[in-house]
């Protein structure tokens, strides 16, 4: 019984600390594209909303892009910001689309993530702060980085298709 109380106290404290960091860590990041929660809900599918605006994770091997080997660009499903290029995509075996670097220096931004009692590095869209996934340090050369990204957070534009003009939101400022 005493052990159970201690365990509950430890887990409870860890939860409080975790939620404190999650609630406060956004203060120094500013989105250039800001929409209300209702606007995001109206624009996105429920799964896209859950992943990008509520930091969800799609199940491995279920997303539309993990096994996509086509050449093209991966853009933010929320704001069209160019995120990743197919030339940096590699087979990680995890079931999530994986890249060794973002497409441009305006593609992503990272921040420490303390959820689930783990210290990980969260990857977000630099333009609208959509949650994309996490980056790890066990990737291939030349960067050694493994950007583990949810398919739901991205839209794929095959090479040669110009659905989105080059004046994307990333270049507006
Ligand atoms: Zn975005």
C-alpha cells in the first residue's frame, strides 16, 4: 500500500512537471501564420487536426507517405510551407516518412519535448508551428539526423506539378 502511494506521488509529480514544460515551452516561438482553432478545424480533416494542432502521432505503416518513393516536394498540410524534398527521404524502417534534413532553413523549427516522460526534439513547421514529428540523431549521412514525420502533416506534390506557386508562405516576410 505504501509503495502504491509513493508510486502515485512520483507519477503525479512527473505529470505536473511534464505539463508545465509543455504549457510554457512555446513562449519564444512565434508563428507567422496564425489561425483560430475553429479555422484550423474547418480547414483540416480530423486526423490532420489531431496530428498537427494537438501533437498527435499517426500509427506506424498507416500514413500515405512512409513508403512513397516518388520524386517531389512535401509541404505543410496546414499552410503549404515547403518542408522536405524527396531527395533527402530515406527508408528508416520505422513506418513513418523519414528525412535526413529539411528542404530549406525556413522549413522547420525544433524544440525540446518532455511529453511521455521522454526528452525528445519536436519538429514543427516554421511558418505555422504545426506539429510534424520528432528529430533523432541516428540518421544516415550526410547529416546524421532522422526527421521522423507524420504523413498526415504533409501534402506531397510530385515533381513537375506546380499546384502551388513558388511564392509560398515561407518567402512572404
Ligand atoms: Zn505550416
